[in-house]
C-alpha cells in the first residue's frame, strides 16, 4: 500500500487506525470538511472505523456527522497509509485510509460535529487546499468534470 506524508519515526509505536473517506461530488464540485480543532485544516469527509463497523457504514456515519449530508457510495478508489500524531486522541497512528467516490444525496442538517463546516469546492481548489498529501493525490487523480 502506498504511503503518503512522513515516514514512521524509528522507535515510535504506532497504532493502526483504519478509516473511510469520501470524495463526495455534486455537480462539478466536491464536499470538503473544514475542521478547526485541533488546528484549522481542510479534509475529505470521513474518519475512523469503529469496532464492529465496516468501512461503508463508517463512511455514511462520518460524512453525515461532519457535513450533515447523506451520500451514495459509488465505488472504492483505493487506499493509502500515513503516519501521524493525532492530538485529539494523544495517539501516534498508522492511518489506513480507504477512499471512496460518492455522490451527495440530501443535506439533512448542518454538521453535527463541533468545529466542522461543510464547504463545496472545485476539485482543483480542493486538491490544493486539503491538508494531507494522500487526499490531494486521490482528488487530483480522479479528474472530475
């Protein structure tokens, strides 16, 4: 599996943290989450897969919590790994990021998670704004029109 970002730091123990993330399209734009805490960052909507949950269920839950939108999942695009520190969990994580192409179906509410804002962007703008290089690579490779 391809790694994006910094390599693992020797001597640091990383916890596997699988997650599901969506490139959610509506017309020519894609839905991005602007997260303000622990630091400002644009991200693909999605997040960790909870115990007993599968990637599809996790993506539906996370997309709704972070954006207020329900989504239809079209297909899996791939996966990548990245090593990072997650200050909100005080955890060094080996994030295994499963990326899906989705369509926005219905906005049911504003984002439920504090510090999250749903933002529509063109794919080219999103590829420049998202915080991690794996997300950027998947957005850029998709060439949405």
